[in-house]
C-alpha cells in the first residue's frame, strides 16, 4: 500500500477523529493524505462544559501531538460499596506515576486538538485530500448504528457538577450501589466535582426533578461524607445507558473506531480511552505499512486482530461492573473481594495500572 496512492478519509470531528489525524501526521502522512470533517470553532454549551476523564495513557498519547489544557490530576481512586464493608484505594504514587488520569472539560480538549491539527495543515496544506478517492475511510464519530449488538442496562446516568466542602486532594470516587455505580471526578477548579450517578430510569428522572436541597440530601445519603456537604451547581442532564457494538464492516476500505465502533457504559471511564487507543494503534499500523505492497484488506484485518483483546476485555469488564453490584448475592462476594484487594498490594496496583494504561496493558 504505497504512500502515493493512500488517502485516509476520517468521518468525524471529535477527539478521536482529530487524534487519529494527528497520530497519522506523526507517522509521516502529510495533510494532503488526510481528509477530515470540518472541525467546528464553537460548541454547544452542554458539550463545551462536559467533563472528560483521560487515563494517564491517553494523556501521554495526546501530549505527543497537542498542547493540552490544564486538567485536574487523579492522584487516587477510592472504590467502595454502599452499605457494605468492601473498599479499596488505588494511588498513583504506588505506580510511581504522576497521576492515574486527568479530568478536563470537553471544550478545552477540543480546542487543543483543533489547534494542533490547524498547525499541521498550515505547515502542509491539504492539496486534494478532500477530492481524492479515499484508500481507507475511518468512521470515528457517532454511535455504532442500527447494525450493532445492543445491551440495555436499564440504567440512566444523571450528570451534574457539584461544589464540595472539603478539598479532595486529587481523589476520584467510584461507589457501587444496588441501583448502579455513582462516580465523582475532580474538576480543574478547586472543590468542584463532576457527578455521574447511574440508576434505574424512573429513579434518575425522579432525582432530576427534585429541588436542589432535596437532591443534595439524597446524594449525600447515597455517597457519604468524604467530601463534606455537596452542593448542586449545574443543570442535571439525563443520558440513557446502553452498550452498542458495531457489526464488522464487509467493505475492507471502511472501518470504525471509538464510539462509532463501541459505545460503552461510563463505569470506570473507559470509552474515550479505548477509542484513543484504537486511533493510536490504527495510525501506527498504517504508518508501518504505508510504504509496503500489502493489500488494504490485510491492513484492516491486522488492525482488527490487534484490537480484539483490548476491546473484548474492556467491554466485558465494563458490562460486569455496570450491573454486578445490583445483585445482592454477587455484591456480597464483591464486598469480600474489595476487602481482600485492599490488603493485596500487587493485585491492587494491577487494577490501578489498568485504569491508567488500559485493561490489556496493565
């Protein structure tokens, strides 16, 4: 697949699409070989302010190709079960890492990647990539579509922002309840947290309709007092939760990555990070093979094989975590497992590494 014939068409304008374009550029593709959808200069308010959790591995990958905005480091993750004794804490220091991950808003991430791509285009203007027939089309935005495997979790995520009384000092919290997981992620602003509260759709809708004091009281009862008083400081947004896996494309000249390939439950925050690993590995593979005489179907087949284990393991783990704690018998076993994990440093550190670098790479 020689470089003078290769044009990669990227359908998308989000972080995974822009990251793929930048990773390809780093592999030696010039802007005339990369076609990407127009990147919007402005975002709708709901998307601009949305919080994004990047694993340490994702942060390191993106830092190679863009100057990222200031973000809140996740220095430790506290995992607990509501109403049960099981608990474990994972620390970046135990991995000798600067952080387990970073939290920032979608808008600054979007602008950092857009600025990096604009700079690459200025250095090598895209002569005819948009008009050329693509050698490969990569779908990097959107959902997997109708031809996909769907699992409905019967859960809705309630998203909001909170102001807390106590500084969490870089702590993120994942609390499993009999309704679903509840996560609090530190934001770049002091004593601000992003809330992701998963519950049955009727319960999530009821909580979204509560007045602020009633909502805060119910949240405090569910989460506990680790951060002191919790004050609602944003609108509440409801998002139905499903896992969707795109069916394999028959055409070897088309493939999907990121949310277009797999839309996951937000537990453990692995969706975007998995998509960025998709983009990085695809770019590396195309860079390795761009001057070879291999056929395109060999390239796409090799990519599918390379990603199968990471995708499969990540999907299996997120599916299990999303609902395992809602079954009392399993929750009792998980309580014992979390307690044992807190005493077993090697196993605990392996779990921390999976959050930082991806489940397969831990």
